């Protein structure tokens, strides 16, 4: 993408925070807002050791050797597999009765392969469960069989994303014409974002 943008002469500005005033000074005919989404979080206890998937995957935060991942959607399942492959002890806590019930549709072959890899990775998968507290050493989890205590040097919350569309809301009633695409419009996956961009670009 960097090479193609260079060839096409696209003006790329990094490290710039767009504001309504700056956008207005550009004098453009169309404004496309593709500001993505942000991870949802919820209070659990020892906040200094509770992380988002992005922070862990980007190396910003290290959850340690015993990790509890909350949320068994696609992000949570791929994260626990990645952590387990590094030799960490990982537990996955999912509120539904099975993993990978959300974040679809997922290619059937990828879906089955991910389930098989998780089954052979040694990950402790706890379904129909709700994490309720973390004291910095253990996570208390409510299950149908009663309360469980899971060892944890860190907790990663993978409980979904919310559209980051505040810039769109600031600009939508002004000029120029404003379009919202990708996760800023509907939280999905990279394929959805690319389709969104292609369809909009083809229509302008």
C-alpha cells in the first residue's frame, strides 16, 4: 500500500490529528472518515495488569506467564493461541456456551483449524462463565458448576469493539459531503473495511 500510494501521488500525512477546522481549510469535495474502532473494556479489579489485545499483540504490554483472556470471539481465540505457542499458560473465559460464536462469518476451514489448534495447545477454555474480579494474582470466575479461581499474572479483555465515529459526528452536517466507512461505520473485519472503501471509491 505504501508503494502504491507513492506511485499515485497521494498526499499522506502521518502524526496529524484531524480537526473540523483543519478539514474545513482543505477545501475538499468529499471527506471519508475511516477512523476505525476502539476496544471495549470493563472494570475488573487490578487495572495495572488488565490489557487490551492490541497492546499485547503490539508489544506495548506483557501479560506475563499466566494469562487469562476474557472473550472467546475471533480476537480472543487467535490471541490465546498466539500466547500458548509462546509457552505461556493461558485460560480463556467465554460467557456463551461455546467459542467463536461471534465475529463471523469466518471461513469454515479457518474456523475448524482454529478450533483444532486450540484443542491441541493446552489452553484452558471455560465457557458459560463470567469473570467478576481480579486481585493481581487470580481471576474469580462464575461458572454453572460454581466459582473458579484462575491464576493470572495478567488479564486481556477481548470483549468487542465500538465504532470510533466522533469525528464523523462532528463533521456530518457541514460541508463537504461526509462518508463513513470501515469499523467507524460498522465493526467487522479487514475484508469488510476494504469492501467499504472500494464501493465508496467506485461511486465518487
